[in-house]
C-alpha cells in the first residue's frame, strides 16, 4: 500500500521519486551513464551531492554488477540531487550498513533545512524515521489515515507505572495497548489520553505517567491503527 501511495503522489505532482531497490530501473550501462541522463532530465542536478551519496561507488561501475546497497544509493542519489522540492523515498535506508544510514540521515536533515522542501518517506521500520519526521500517515488494509502530527499525538499514548491495583483502577475501561507486570508493579500503555483529574489522581497515588519517544510513538500509532 505505501509504495502504491507514493506512486500516486508522484503521478499527481512535481516530485522526484526514489523507488525501492527491487523496483528501480536505470538508464545506460554504467553509473556514469545513469547520472548523465539525470543531468539531461534535471538541469539543476547537484553532482556534488550525488557523489557524496554514492561514496566509493565508481562512475565506471556497471549497473548490472551493483550490489543491492549500491543500487539503493544510486536511486537515492538520483532523487535527492534533483532540483525537485518534493522528494518521495520508498524504503530509503533498506539494506544499508549503519554508517551509510547515518550519512543519509544527515543528508535528509540538510535538505530539510530548506523550508520549501517536503520529504515523504515510506517504511515499515520506525527507527528509519526517528528525528526526521513530524507527521505520520499509516497504511493498513488499503486504508490510509489522515496525517498525524507526532507532537500532538504524544499524550494520546500514556504509560502508567505503579502498584498493580492502582494502575488497573486508573486504566479500567480504557483502550489498553500493552500491559506488563513485575511483582506488585504494572506498566500499562493506553491508546487514549488521561483526563486532568485522572492525572492528578495518578500523581497522588505515586503512579508515574510517561510519554513515548519518537521511535515508540510511531510504533504505537501503527498498532493503534491496526486495532
């Protein structure tokens, strides 16, 4: 569903798309051939940025001999170095080693310094999105959610930790996503925010209320949509 959504966005607007490595097609026989075609198609193509993304992949390398990771980098170099303000990336960090993933995250952040630029990332890995996004759209069973702002959704998934009996009373009748117990303590994650009176009571009963970090929040949003 997410790949289909990206293709629909690409068809309807002035955007550059980096398809998944399995779906990518390339022009010419070598990396240099492909980049030369990118220059012809996009006059403002940033060759320096493309080289940074490709790293030590030589321009003379034959496309047919590229590894899956090198093919991934070539699709990203083509899209990210284009002059498009909207970039659509399908599983952009899939199959890459940690240092390369970190380098690309830095490139994404650098590109997003331009307030007019929009980057849409499709992935099934929450860790790919941490620190890069401010909105999430979930795709489940052909249903596409409205954009969900991470910061505004954070308090919708409180985790209450404290004595089992008190936590269970506070969460009774609410939508529970996860419940863990250890000895006499329980940690329950809800899919709804607490009222102000419930928060006051929790504090009075020495029940800790925590909100999720971005990684956990993205996973919680996905789990909430499934349920």
